[in-house]
């Protein structure tokens, strides 16, 4: 929960960790966008929020005035930040760091992983389908990306509970409590350091080995720190995000039976629907640090402040998306920014789309009728990544 007073004036004093924002941010974004393309708060040591697609795009492409060395807005701003290349890298270091990761996430690489991901979905469904109900967040969507990335990294899928714990500590608890964040980062680094050591004697054919065998532009191996930073990035960026997108899609389908039956009747619509779920329920908000004064949408933006780079708010901008607040599963033009814009566009977008597609298709095959459990409560996460953390469902037709 927020450690300062509740917001009474969103335009001049927003707080993206306020419970009302967590619960339903869309009307707040509409109010802010109607006022100005950029708003500011004194909270979080000073932070801007671009509200329009155009303003978000302008900042994303401007690496001169906006640095990625910090990508999360927190209540403290320690020096220097912990690197997780390439997401926290600026030019010129960014490009070589990102290029090392690209081959592991091409459409071909992702295609090879797809049978395992579909099997994971069915193994999970096997565990609860007979009960006629489940929490779709904690028993389904949460586990798919964790097990998939464990499979790619060549680490035991059963360790996924550990990863889930670290991600919660880093992305949610760590916003307000630095000691929790540092401890989680240290535990995670210790875990991966052991994996790296083991592979020095016993080489494997997985993503950790790929990074260990990589060479930088001078032909040198990456430092263990760089490998660790990239592994930390893959774990943090690859899990919470996709589980949120899968969860939000299932949440939408649970309360929109017409879309559900249409997807079952017209399976060819799935890719278009996935893009619309990504637009409407974009899970990721990144951050930038202002390095030099500039103008965004006519508003002066000053150094010493952070920027909350809300791709989700950009994706609800009616100037770019007609009927922006409606979910239209056959939306034709959909140039959404769910995966970011500019040089930091998500390296794992092919993987995320495949995991979402597999998760929703396998669920619909086996559980075509489902709805939100009126006795339960849906709870959304706070902070950088938004998605359902509790999603109680009932299966079968409503009686």
C-alpha cells in the first residue's frame, strides 16, 4: 500500500501505487490525458507521466534526454543503479548487449519451445479441472512463463517457486523497501552464480551457456556480472509480464462470454485477439530518468526527475485507437506499444505472444465455459507490472 497520503488531485499529485490506480487506472488516465500530454507529481522524488501515445513515443525514441539506467520508479534513488543489461543500458552499450539475446528469441527459437509450453498448460489444467473451479492466476497463468523460462535456461522447473518469490520481492515489495530488494537480488545472483560455475565444468545446451559462450565486440567473454545481469533481466522481465497478460486475457474472457464463444468458433481470430488483449491490458510500465531539460508535448521536463513511461496509457489514447476503452477482438489497425517503442522494444515479444496464444488456446479447448467466481475477489498487482494476482473462476455454464 501507499506509504503516503491518498491522492486527492490526480493531475498534480498522482501516485501509481494508490489502491484506486491499482484497481482501475483507465478513468484516471483519461482524466490526466484530457488535462495535459504530461503531468507531474512531487512523489517518488519527482516524476513525470506522459499521458498520450505521441508523448510516450517521443520519450521512448529520445535516448539523449532520457536514460534507461533506472527503469523502475521507486521511493528511493540509490547511486549507482544495479545494471541488468540491455534493459538498463543506454547507447552505445545497449546495442551489443541486446544483440547477444536476440538469437534466443527469434520466431524459430520460440517455435521449438511451443510444444513444451502447451504441455505445461495441460499439466497445470490437469491439476484443477476436476474441481470445477480454480484461481486462474495462482494455479495457471503464473506458472506458464516461469516454467517456460526455466526450460530455456536449463534450470529445474521445480525451482520456479523461488523465482516467483524473488520477482514479488523485487517488483512489488522493493518499490518501498530497499533491503528486501537487495536481498532478493543477492539471492538470485547467488543462485545463478552456482549455475554458471556448474556449466564451466559441465557445458550444456541452454540459454545460460549461450550467454557464457558469447563474446563482446572485442572478442572477450562477458563478465560474470554481465551474464548475471542478463539472467536477472530475463527472469524478471519474462515472467511477471507474460503471466499478467495471460491472466488479464482470461479475466476478460471470463466476463465477456460473446468474445469467448467467438474465439472458439473462429480460431483464426486468435492472433488479432491477442494483439487487442496486449493493447487493452498492457502489463508493462517502464521508467526513464531525465538527464537534460527538454520539451515534451510543449511541457518542460527537467533533470532530477523520473518519467513513468506508461505504454498502457498510450495504448488507451483515443487519438490513435478509435473506441480506445473498448476491447474489440477483431480490431484491424492496432499499432499498440505494449512491448515498448524504440531501441528498448521487448526482445521477448515473440515468446510472450506464443505463451499467451498457447495458454488461451489450451484453456479454451478444455474449459470453454468459465466465469468469475462471485464469491471470490479479483486482485490486481501494484507497481511496474499490472495483472491479476487473484483470479477466482468457476467452470461450466452458470446454473
